[in-house]
C-alpha cells in the first residue's frame, strides 16, 4: 500500500496500491471485520463482534499505512485500533472486476455429455481410492464435473460402500439404513425386485434432502440377456429442452411436482415432498433434476387447463432424456461400482432374463451429501490438511473434446 485516505462523502477508506489502482472499503464493513484479537479469532477465522453491537454510523478518526506498506491501521472514535493485512484487503476488494472474479470462482464447471462419453467413461480403481489421496481427489473432481465415475476392482461382498464413503463423509441414513441390498428375482408387487425396466429416474425423490452421491455395487450379475444400466446427463438434456422447447422448460422449472412413497412392510413409512422437475439458479443455470414415474404422485396442483401442457412438457423432456444420443448403456460387471451425482444423473436398469434363476444382487448406498463434492476433507501431509478446494460452477460440453 502506498497511502490511504478517508472519504467522508462515500464513508470509505481509500487505499492506493503500490502496483497501481485504488480500492474503497466502507467504514461499517471495516469495523465489522476488525482483525484484532478482541474482535476476531484467527485460528477459527471467525468474527467475535455481534451485529447488534455495531454502530452503523461509525467513522474512523484516522487511517494510516504501517509495517512498510503491509498493514492498514484504522483508529475509531472510542480508541479501538483495527489492523488489516494488505493481502487480506486485496482479496476482499469491492471493485466490479474483483467481485466478478470472485463470482466466477464460485461457479463450478459442469462438463455436459451424451452417449459419446461411453468411449471415454471416467474410471477409478477402488483399492487406490482407499489409499491414495490424489486418486480420491481425482474421483471427487470427476463426480463434480462429469457426475459419473465407474469404480472397478471392488471386492464382491457387502459393505464396500462404507469403505469408500467413509474416506470422504458420512453416508446419508434413510428408512432403510445407510445401505440397501437388492436381490433381483421374478416377483410381483415390488418393481425394484422385478426384472422389468425401471425407467429413468432420480433416487429417493420423495425426500426433502435428496442424496447427493449414489453408489451401486454389482456383486453378482445375471448371465442372461439384458440387465444393463442406463445413465443420462439430465443437465445436458435440460439445456437441450430449453433450446428446443422453451415453454416446456419454463413449465418444468416453475411447477412443483408431488413425489411420495408409501410402504406397509417393515419399516412402515409414508413420505412425500414437492420438487421442480428442473431446478435452476438465479442465473438460470440448471442445478437439480428430480424425476421418476414410480415416485411421482397422482396429486397435481395445477388448473385444469394447464394439465395437458404440463404432460406435454414432461413427455418432451422424457424424449430427450431417452434419446440414444444422450444415453449410455453399460452392463455392470461383478466388482463394478457406479458412483454418480443423484441430482444430475438419471438412471435406469433395462429388462433382463434371470437365466434359470441366477440372481443379480446389487447394493445401494442411499447417498452422501452433495457438498462432499466441493468441500470434502482429504487427508494430507502432517500439518497440511489437504482441503479439496471448491470447484467452480458453469457448463461446458464434452462434445468434440
């Protein structure tokens, strides 16, 4: 810092930088963010002053540069002295360019994909994920940007989900526990245990806080025909819908749909929640997809004249989701684990033959919080916790890469 001055008109401290340029810092913001030991706990990076204690009209009596230009010192009317490091101030500059730069860093980049991803399917090695921090970081990065990772060389027995999940965060509990075992066999009355196709869907759509990451582990695969997993980047499909049919996109982003599950077997349960099929941010970017024929309730809170247009919008989106150019079909091998972002990737299992009664059991972790993708703590070197930094949002297509 070269010099500082007080601007009583704008109620800001003006800082002139040695490298050029001037930054303005409001009085009230500086007082709220005083870095002295009385006002700030450095080891937790937390302020100690209550908002109710702030004088909104406070103004410094003096501001000066100290420690060879490295510290700004502000003195307040009550004699309180507030020091601020120059790098700390630069990182919090209020200029339009600085605010735009910070906004861009918060936006996680999503790489949109279609069926072409099959030839370069993201993969990870299970033993490496349990022991190698770099491999784990790459796995989390792929989950955040692409939304899908095929984990291979997983031991073919129950409980492997926990091994991987506990490397990152706590599994989300549901009414079925942290893990569900599905042994597929010809049965009536339970679509999950049937050999019929399931249809593209989001898991646990009737939850308020949906699982962020799902992991499906193939322990025993059918030797018969069919039984492939289908996965679709529903974000990519939603953007296609927005371009091809803006009215349909508008309906699916504004109408809330009821989802529910009713179960009479132990544990008995009745759950219901409402979601937009396509949720968007305040910038219009797709943030979440929730769909599925099995969990969508028959209650539809719409005027009669809007019901058919809404069904037309759902059909248009379904047609894009199921189009061959958007869908990857992969028959999991024994020892495969498919990890995917449940709020982005919709999935299905095709119909299959049980081949003389051979079972195809599969386990499912109801999910990890989606925040693990951006703020997961990965063990690091001694004295270096190895925090996974936020990966920034936005979209770019994998097509043609």
